[in-house]
C-alpha cells in the first residue's frame, strides 16, 4: 500500500464554513477519522495552529537562524492533514473526497516518494 498526504488548505481567514457551526465540522471530521481508523487507512492526522504560530529553523549557514512566522508569505495555508494508506491513487482520491465533505474544504492529495 502507498501512503498519501491529504492536506486541507484555508485562506488567511480560516475555513469558509458558511452557516455551519465549527462544532459540526469538528464532529464530521471526528467521524471521518474514526472511519479511517476502522477501515485501516489511518496512519496519522491532525489540525494545525495558524501560520503565526510557526517558527522557521534554518541551519544551512554557519549559525542557526530562527524566525517567527511561516516560511513563505501566502494567502493560503495548510490547516490540517491526514496521512493515509491506500492501494492506489483512485482510492486515495476517494478518501480525500470524503475528507473534503467532512471538513468543508479542499483537500490536496500527494503520494509519498517510493524507495
């Protein structure tokens, strides 16, 4: 089985939930997570704090530099992710479709590099 990163992206204002209460989205994502665990697709997943909570560590020079904030300045950021196992890309895309429904946002699918 191949592992895939399913990443959820939002703009700088957070997810656009419309009239849906955030508690509803949390419940939907929790149910989706339990489904992934039950069917053996779940590897790991989690929600992320906003980019303002990030610290960039750069040890490529003679001194280690640490800066607050995200590495790149962008209007969109990753708000959360799942790492799943699926037999092929089509199966991973179906998992992502269900994840997108649960979290009310787009989900990007990327396979991990193979050996």
